[in-house]
């Protein structure tokens, strides 16, 4: 009997555990190692930050639902992966041995790379539900004394969708409260232009999002690097096309939400052969690590190159559709490895994103993610907002039931009509 450990209990880790159980049956052991007992539907965090959701609305108990499928769970978190010894050290001092390891940890949030950034400093975050809940607390205080807002992402960020979402959800919420006229909003990003999103743009995403920002009176600074944050002030350097400083800005704010750059988590960083210098897991086309072929990885923690070089560093996003495809490839390749067969499954590295804007939304499709593409498509409409609400519902149902159906393929692709676009 083989023992497979899945490191991480987020969207990728939970999906992988269910698909592995489905692929392997009950003859092999599957154990998930998480950091705490709760699964959070991360795409809903911007709604939590403005009070449109409570944390309990988007969280479920991990051990309760995994146990129904005979999947083990350890919620104390991983201290260190020891690939030479095929084991994971837990934070309580215990060690778990594995035959195969799936690393799906998500990222370490590198707030420390910008002085004063993050919930421990002077800005808020929607990267975790805990952060989003703290952002909601800060937002309630802000509403009593509104003023300038800065939303954006730090240099090296690779996840821009939530920043766009939050800026426009905030705009929508403030208009509902009749406070929008008292709140100047500025979007700051390392992207070379609005709508780049770490993807080199998708269709006319630049024109679409610039138009949306103008309509909502959201000022923007692109090709910009945040160099420091103080209480109520942010230092930003706007760069030229060669990455040289062009203009210095000091932006005042009473409320700010900034997404950080990511690195690999401490449990794997610095392990030679396993990670790149930023701590992201190195993989081949079958999601296996070249140095340790019994280790697989998926999701935000994998090492993939930027879509293109940009004057201020940006990374490439890993979207939910991509993660679902990778999860299936990992499960099939571990099934093959156990049977003594060569790995054959490969993921489709496509990007599909539903960006909610509070009262409307934008859908982006990039097939494949890295240009040149077969499909580049972007559309705006209230239906995107409704689609994201429905997607939240279906994905939480999937996590509770252990259903291995690909939610994006079954619901989102049909809704978008991608087959007709092709």
C-alpha cells in the first residue's frame, strides 16, 4: 500500500486529495497536511473585506469532510519537507513518511519585501480569509472617517485579479453608502499597463479596464514600484519603459489594500533541487520534480516563468481552471507510477478568470496562458458577477461532497460559451 501526502488544504490540495482517492480507491492511504482545520474559498475574500460575506460563509471544516472519504488529516502544519528521507516534519515534532508527496501549499506572502506593507504594517490584504476579516474591521473604522484609498500590488506580484476586484467592489460599496464622493481611489501596480494582469493582456483587457477605471473615477499608476509604507502615506516610484525611475509619488491614504509578492513557503525554501531561488517548486511537464520524481506540485507554489519581461517585475498567475487541470494530471500520473507505468498525463495551461466588480464583472479567457494563443477573449457584464456567485456556491458544494467533477469545465466554460468562441 502506498502512502500519498498532500501538503496544503486549499483549493488545489483539497481537490488533489479527492481526485487521488477517486483514482486510487481504498487500497492506498491519502493524508492531507494543512495549516489549521478550515478550508476557505479564497476567491471570495474581497467580499469578506467589505462585509458582503462573513468568514463562516466561505469556510468549511476540512477534517469533517475528508474523513467521509477515508482521507487522513493533520492540521498542525508542516515544519519541513525532507525529500532525501521521504518524510514531512510536522510543527508538533512528529514526522510522516510518504511514498509520494503532492506539494500544494500556496505561497508565502512576502510583505517583508516592502517596509511597512501588510496587516502587520499599514496596509490590508485579501490573500487569506483571516486577512480579509481584519480588512473588514479596518474598513468599518474607515467608514466613520473616509478619505483617500490606495489599492494595488507590490513589485513581483503574480496575482492581480483580487486587486482589480477589490478596487471596484470598494467603489460599488461606497456608492451604495453614498460615500464615494468623499473617497479618492488610486490603483498602484507593477504591471506595465492596466489590464496586463501578469498575462501580457488578454484581448482588449487594457482598453476595457482603463475604461472601467475612468467610468468609476479610479486613478491609476502602472509600471510603479511601492518602496515603503508609513501610517497614512505610501512611497511609490513610477518607472519608465527601461525600468528606470521616472517620477516619485507620495500617496496619502486612510485605507489601503495591497497584494504582496509571493515566495515558496518556509517548509520547502532552500532545498536544493526541489525549489528555485524564490522557493517555488520545480516541475516537469508531468508536474514532477526533476530531482525527486516522487514529488509532485500544483497551484500557486509551482515555478513557472513570467509571460514576458516587464520593467517592474511581475509574475504569471495560476488560475482556478489551470489548477483543476493540473490536479487531474497529478492524480493520473501518481496512479500510473504506483502501477509501474510511465507518466503520460499533462495539464492544459489555460487561464480563465471571473473578476467581480461588485455590480458587474469581467471574464477573461486565455487559451493557452502564454502567447501566442488560440483564444484571447474578454467580456464585461452583470452576468459575470452572477457567475462568480454561482461558482462560489458550486465549489463549496464540491469541497463538502468530495465530487471530482471539474467545476470550471462543467459550469464556467459552458457559461462563457468558449466552444462557440473557438
